[in-house]
C-alpha cells in the first residue's frame, strides 16, 4: 500500500530532523572535547598565549552544555554550567584584570 502524501512527507521530515539532531549532538560532543583539550594544553604550557586557554574552555563549556541538554545528561549539564563560571572568572582575570599583558 502507498501512504498518503501528507503522511509520507511528515514521516520523511521527522526522519531527516532526527538525523540532523543526532549529527549536531555528535558535533557538540566533539567540539567540546577538542576545545577542552586545547584549553588544558594552553594553560598547562604556561606560555605567552596560555590565557587563550580560558576562551577555549568557554567554547568547550558551551558545546558540552548543548550536548548534555540534547542527551538529557543533567549532571554533566550542571557541571558544565559550573565550569562556565570558572572559565568566565579565568577570562576576567587573564584579559581584564591583567590588562591583557602576561
């Protein structure tokens, strides 16, 4: 049997939408991973550009907040919100308090 055009369109749209959501969830997860590792490496190196590690951490926090919301990982979401606060403090101290010099 053939389905009605309207029903087929809705099912096809929902299927495409679910694939896109799954793909974006994966993108958020890996962006969080890469930016988190970059931030950690920059801060650990303690070189002239190390302060940019805080910006990388903030990007990681934002990505992982989106990821954790999409997969409904509420503990991880709470942790990332807390880490965003510490990243904001790091950005404040590294760029505003120090006058941008290091």
